[in-house]
C-alpha cells in the first residue's frame, strides 16, 4: 500500500493538509471483500468506533468514497 500526502503551507509557514491519496494493490478477492464491507457498514457501526457524531459522519463519507472508487474499477456488490 502506498500513501501520498500533499500539503500546503499557510501564512505562518505551518503545513496544512489538502488531500490524502491512497493507492492500494489488492488481490481480487480482497477488493471484493472490501467492497462488501463499505457497502454494509453503517452509522451504528461507525458511531460505536468514533469519538463523536462528527467523526462518525467523516467515517461514513470516507467509506462512501472508497465504495465509489471500488465501483469504478468493477467491484460493486448489489
């Protein structure tokens, strides 16, 4: 798995994160299993793992982006 981070610096010279790009090389069966997970995971599961409702929402949004990326490459369980 590769992780690339692009950052910008604000007026005080402090790095501020803009985007995180994650590239993952998975065998097909793992890609399918991950697609199943992000399809099935919901608010209750994320809420039980999150610090608060705001973080829960962020988890759901991130999982949805992963779900869409997997669907774009043909891993979209019904």
